[in-house]
C-alpha cells in the first residue's frame, strides 16, 4: 500500500488533464490532416520520446518477463487502435462529445476488474463512479439535443475506444504486478503500437497529409498522450482499477474547461455548472474511498 494515498488521485487527475489536452491538440491538427496520419505522428512521437529516456528506467531483465509480453499485447490495441478510433471520433463528433462517450470506460473497467482481478466495488466507489459518468454525459447534452451532423454508427467509435482502453487498463495492471515499472509499460505499448500503425499505413500506400505546422499539433498530442498514460500507469501501479479509472475519467471536465477558458468555444451555462457539480464531488468520493 502506498505511503502517500493522495498520489492515486493526483496521478489520475494529471492523466485526465493531459488526455484532454491531447484531444484538443489532435482536434487542431485534424483541421488539415486525417485521423490515420495523426495517429501515426502522435504514436511515433510518444515512442521516440520514451526510447530516448529508456536507459534511465529499463533493465535488461524486464524483456524476459511475462509482463513484457502483456504490455506488448496491450500495445497492439492501445494506443494504436484506441487512438485511431478516438481521433476519427474527434473528427466526426468533436472533442467534447468524444470525451463524453468514452467516459463509460469506468463501467467497463469495473466489470473487468471485478471479474478478472477480484477487486471489490464499494458503495462509495459505485456512487462516485456514477456521478463522474453522469457528469460526463451532461457535459455534451443540450436542450436542443446533440445537434447530430454525424451518422449514428459513429457512436461506435468512442465506445470502441472506451472498451479497448478498459481492457488495456486491466492488462497493464496485471503486468505491473510482475514488473513494477509504469514507464516500461508505456515504452513497450507505444513501440508495438507504432509498429502496428506503420504496417497499416504502409499497406494503404498513403503519404502523410498536412504541412509541418499541422503535424506539430500531432507531435504535441503525442507528448501529452504519452505523459497521460505515464501518470495513468503510475496510478495503476499503486491503486486498484476500480478507484483509478473513474478519476482518470474526469477528462470531459478538463476538456470543457479548456474549451471554455482557452479555446473560447463554450459559454458558462447550467450544463457547465452541472458537469462540475457532478464530476468534482464524484472524483472526490472515489479518491477518498479507495487507493488500493
């Protein structure tokens, strides 16, 4: 058990903030590029950064463990597939709605954690998780509805990304029980994801779209996403999945606040207030209810 119980919520909130930032960076890049190119540049940036830092945290013995294999399997589906689905969703539905629909990750995560890891979901955790999910849903709701300009099947994009992330969380947690190195998990996962993305991109015989300035947005998204996963893995290393994932799912709150304060696309409405009123107490309840 961690001697610093505040670390789990700190890591989780840091991950949520950075993931929201990554969503906005991706949205800026998508103005002049496409989802596959953005995914490739983003993941390549993440993998490259961690390989540069690898001598600081990787031990040769790590590569001969079951955990390395698990991290590699996770890397096949996350972030390669999950990021592709998320970026495609951002392009079609926007960053706020994408973050909202991927907020069901705690539900998937709790189910898998209980069934596969034997974790327990207390009443307080259930209430806090429900509040976070409800707040995320409210963040995209309006009296006029969603103003849908996208096909109904597009809902499967963020939901698919959410399911994949939940599976990835469980696999990462299991691997960290053997090799307690969150950075190694990020390194292996991003490297395998980069290889997967390159294979897919090569088969399509498509050039990278967008100018250098456009790709810089994806570079920024890759750095933000890598740091987000780093903080997420730090939290998973010392906390239970049922306690970590709801906190990380505060992403819609940060997405909304960034849109409001920096990007200037939102105004303060009852929806903004309701989102904050639901998510903030929900995260606090989860943080106080469980760390490990």
